[in-house]
């Protein structure tokens, strides 16, 4: 859980954001392959969920 507030912002518990992620990786002939999915969920039910996906193939240089 967490969030970022400015100096003059009021800090409220319902503004906290929870998050989670799941990653899967394996070795391939092209190098490592990684796929991941993450989601940030606001405690305020009026805000939508933010889902992101990640894919990487090969070595990082």
C-alpha cells in the first residue's frame, strides 16, 4: 500500500493504492524471456483499476 502526496495535500487513508504483480520467466534460444502483469487498485471504489503488462526477450545491455 502507498501513495504520493504533495506538501499541501491532505493525507487520507482512502487514497492509498494497493498493488500486486505476477511474473513468469524462462530461458530461450534468444535469451531470457519474461512476461509480467501488474495491477494497482485504489481503495476508493470510484476509481478504476490500472492493469499493465510487460514482456522482455533477450539480454539487457
